[in-house]
């Protein structure tokens, strides 16, 4: 298995797909919470999405910066 450069880990399109998949997972988590005696909170889903957007954004900016700096 070869080394994968950080700039190759995530691009804009992959970030959108990953974000959509994680947001969908967060919806499933909220929908199933009543099955475990917890309350579903729409604002919790919004916070989940803000957190994943921040995380993906940091990775995208880092990938861009590292890729640009290594050329």
C-alpha cells in the first residue's frame, strides 16, 4: 500500500458527497432516538450538520494548502 498525499484525500466533490452522507446518517440517528427513550431534536441535527461542515471544510482547506505548498 502506497503513501497517499493529504491533497489527494478529499476534493470538493468528494466533500459534498461525504457531507450529504453524514447529514443523512444524522437524520437517521434523530429519527431512531425515540426507540431508545430519547427525544428527537431538529436543532441537534442542525448542530450535527454544522459540525460536519466545519470538519470537512478544515480538511478541504488543509488539503488545498498542503497540495499548493508541495508544488
